[in-house]
């Protein structure tokens, strides 16, 4: 088979309605999170980096959301902002608010931890990333708060600003996020401040992977940007090279504490690896990422992420009287297997009901005109 030219590959990319590797990537990401919140997690070594699963989720999310918005803009001549928020709300809010409500009732009211009452409303408003203490089992919601803040603001950038400025916004956002940890922003009067129970600040590099994923989508949507990335990363073996680079950075080359530029290097490597997987879909690695168990885990990964600490709490309560060690096979099977089963039930019998409403009238609200073209 003759090699694809960049224009041919770009046409194939634009015509692709589903990226076959993304569910498998989500499965790997949630696997890292489950390891991180288990007795297998360590302070150093291969079992210490599971938290990077959240960062991989961010890169995927930034890429996919931006790609969908750009294609809608090309197809319709506009971005339907109301419809976008409607679809996001249907995907995120039903399970999220259920979990926040159940956890709050259990830990604040039933268990009598009334001191946590002051922070409970912050979860409903997606300010969990600014909390310095958390209701047990709701700690992972900090990342969902960051994503919701991104979903709220990023479409407005694509609507209100001309395309020639989109890349500059991405670059500025990444730079600001990375230098925040250095304290340089204090020189310009940008300092953290308290707002009730919140500590409002720009955390180190947590928005950067979302922006890098968005930047990748911008590059690949543009023929010139796609041609550049295709020349660099379009080889059939590049998914394996990209994975190797990422693993080398995470486990061999970078310091144990990832902050600032080392953290950015990891995010860049994740973005590059994702690029290799969406540029083309014919590598051996794609076959592995399309395995049915991985695909299914990826499909219900949102539920796994929200529910896993609740399941862990219940397994601990049941396992401790029986003497089950938290690193034992039976404990981990109950924790991880129970989390998947609960997420599967949630997806089939609860979340899917709301997802069917995506194309109801509110989901077809009038489009907002996009920013002017160059």
C-alpha cells in the first residue's frame, strides 16, 4: 500500500467520526488512578505515578472537545453554545450531583461531621479545586472542577476571538500555568487569596494538559499544522516511540517530584503520544487499545472515577473486621471489581437515560456566531 501524503491523511482525519484509541487510553488513565488510590501506591518508583492518569484524561478531553467544536464550526458555520453546555451538563451533572449529595449526606449529616458543612456547597459550584480540605470520597472532584471551568470558558474563546489568536491563548495559558508554581506572578500582583473556605490560586500545570490537548486539536484541524505534525509523528511506528518517550520521562529521566517544567515535559509527551494515535489508526498499539475490555472500561471511566473512593470506603468497612489487608488480592478485587460493576450499573441504568436527551429541543438551541475567519 502506498504511503499516504499529508493532504490524504488530513482528509482521512477530518472524515473520522470516532477515534478508536481514545476509550483504550481512558482505560489506561483510570487504571493509573485506581492504583494511585490503593495500597499499591508508593512514594517512589513505578507505582508512584498513578496520579498522572488524571493528566492523561485532561489531554484527551482538551483534544476531543476542541475537535468537536471546530468540526461543528466548519459544518454549521457556528458553534451552538447552548447545545454544547446542554450536552456537557447531561454527561457530567447527573452522576456528579448524585455522588456529591450522597457523600455529603453520609459524611456530614449521618456521620456528624458538621464542620464539613461549610465546604459542601463548593462541590455543587465546581470549586473543589480551590478547597484545602475535602469531604472523604469527594477529593477527586477537584479535577472535574477544573474541567468544568475549562468547558465554560474555552468555547467562548473559539466564539469571540478570531482563529489567528486561538494558538496564542493556548500558549499564554500554558505559560501562565507553568510559571505559577515559581512565584513569579506575585511580582505582578497575582497572589492567592481566601474566599470563605476556598484558597483561590493558579495551581501548577493542572490547566496546561487541557490547553495542550486543545492546542493539538487546533494544529491537526489546520492543513498546515496537520502537515507539520504528520511529518514529525505520522510514521506507523510512532505510537510505540511516543509511548516509550513518555514512559522514559515518567519513570527514568525526570525527578520524583513533578512540578513546573518537568511536569510540562510529561504533558507534552502525553500530547505527542495522543497525536500519534489520532493521526492514523493502523498501528499494532491501536489493536491493543481496541480490546473489548479496555474499550468498555474506557466507556464507563467517568463513573469509575467518581465512584471509586466510595467503593474503597465500603470495602474498607467490610474488609477490616475480616482482616483483609488492603494490598491483598481479595481486597483489590473487591475494590476494583466493585468499582467497575457499580460504574457499569450507573452507566446502563442511570447515566444513559440522560445521555438520550442530548438531541432534545434544548440541545438544538440556536447557534452563536463564531469568531471571524482570517
